[in-house]
């Protein structure tokens, strides 16, 4: 009976299972978080590019903002994680550069009774030139 109590065979197996479990369980939560953040980053980049290009092709400054909002609504129609916003900046004249800044916010996680744990904000920007040889409508200035 004494020999059986002092026998330590199998103890390393149990220790290994505990250590592997302690390492793998956090990974099960971190991998989907990284995936959501990467999806939000890709959505912000694509929205910024689409908004800048749509605004640069618009005939007036007012329609440029409408085109950027249309690009934002198209991006929101896709399955985008978190919230998504876009803003335009730059001069509206021939040869100028239009800049679109997009921001996407992703929640880290939610706990029952506590709500959101935190959030990560991802930003992207894109620039598009207004063609210098294109005629622009005068009503937008």
C-alpha cells in the first residue's frame, strides 16, 4: 500500500493536460478577436478607398459628400463587424487630392450581466486625385 501512495507515474500526464489547457483556452478567445479586428481593418480600408474614389469622380463638392455617404452605406450593407464611419477632407478643385478617413470600432467581448468588456478602434485613410483636365460644375463651390 505504501508503494502505491508514493508512485508518481501519471503525474506528468496530468500536469501536461493542465498546462496545455491553460495555454489553449485563452487562444480560443483570442483567435476570433484577432479575426474581428482584421475584418474591421479591411472594411475600413475598403470603405476609405471607395469613398475617396467616389468623391473624386463626383462633379461637385456636395455630390462628393453624397458619394462618400453612398460608399459608407454600401460598406454597412456588407457584414461588417462593429460600427463604421467615414469623413472627407481636402480642397475641391482641379488637380487637388481628396482624402477619406474611415474608422471602425469593434467590441472586444461581452459578458452576461456586465455588457461590453472594451473596444478597439481601427482607422484607415485613402487619397484620390481629382483629374486636372476634367471640367467641374460651378454649383459645388
